[in-house]
C-alpha cells in the first residue's frame, strides 16, 4: 500500500525526556484494515509512541498523519473525535460508576454542550457494546435477561447494576475495549491487551480483535505475549531504543537475526 493510501503515517517522529531519547526518527505506516503488531523490550518507546499518536505528548520533531490530515500536537479529545481510540495497558474505569455508565461516558461527544442523543438510544447502544465485547457473557444466563436488544433499552442488564471491581482481569480488558469502541474509532490502539490473561482468555480476546477488524476497524496492538501476538497480527514492527529495528510478516520478523539478538535473545516461538 502506498503512503497516500495509508490510514496512519508516522513520519520521522522523535521525543526526548531530558537526556533520554524515547523515540528517535521513527517512521512507519498503518494500512487500512490490518492488525499491526508493535513489539520491543521494556523501554523501547512503544508507550511513548502511543502517547505521541494520541496527543498525550507533543513530538520534538516529526509528524503524525491520519487519513491524510496532519494531527501532530492536536489535543487528545480532538484526535478521539477524528477517529483514533486507545485501550490502556492498566485499566482505568471510573470505580464508583457502573460498568454500563463507564461505557456510556465514552458515547457522549466531546464539547461543552454535548448531549449524546436520547437516554434510551444511549442505553441501547451501551447494551449493544457490552454484548459485543463479551461483558454480558460474564454473568449466568438468568442474570442477563435484560441484555436482550429487542427491548427499549431499559432492561435489567447486570452491566447496569455492577461496578467494575466485580470484573476479572479479562473483563477489565474488555471494558477498556468497550470504552474505546464506544467512540466509534477507525483506528484502535491496544496497549498490552493480553497482560495477565490465561491462554484461553488470550484466544477469546484475539477472536474479538479479529471481529472488530472485520467490522471495518484498523488495529495496532502492543504486547509482550509473543505467542498470542504473532498468531493475531498481519504485520509486525519491532522498535529498539526508540528506533525501528525490523518490519515484516510475523514469520519474517521471527526469523530476523537482528530481532533475535537485540530483543528476544533467541527464536520467537510461533507455535
């Protein structure tokens, strides 16, 4: 895919914190409709890169281009409105609001006088998203009768009663994704979605990520779970000391001697 057709372009991006060069002259494209894996050791600059893309930090040099528009240095709310959302490595729910209320907050457009549609329309959309990411499935069938979308949005879905603290780790990951999906993003950045999950939970979350791609979203996934990541993504970019070390298919990256030496100290497990 040409640069002109790339959904996201990172162009010679650099960011330093004091004497630490976190990202250095980094360039790559994200192609529309792909699942891109972003890997590298701790301190490689992956989280800083996400922060630069989403407006948390401003780069010292370089540009971020999204759908052909320069969004470098935009405030985060404007970047979210443009179609980029992020699910954080450490879940950040509002602990004293219900699961559904956490998702509903993300549905409300940014702006001083935003209304976000009717209450019933929002409730129905929240319930739809909770079901979509698998939050409702965490409860027994009898407890989720109100999740039936045939109603008017006022059903007794457990996500409307329960607080995030009742969720297991996999549920908190799904809630992070639900909050991001609620902004209706074109590009979804997932930061360590597999962290702390059992193998079966990784497989389940991978299936959800693939389904989100099939629904028209593009995804960039950062994770240290090589087994899960390499089975999921279409393409991999390896970052080392803030610079791009390698790029290619999972098989190409797994066999790259520079990657094995600098990052993994051995062969990536593919099975």
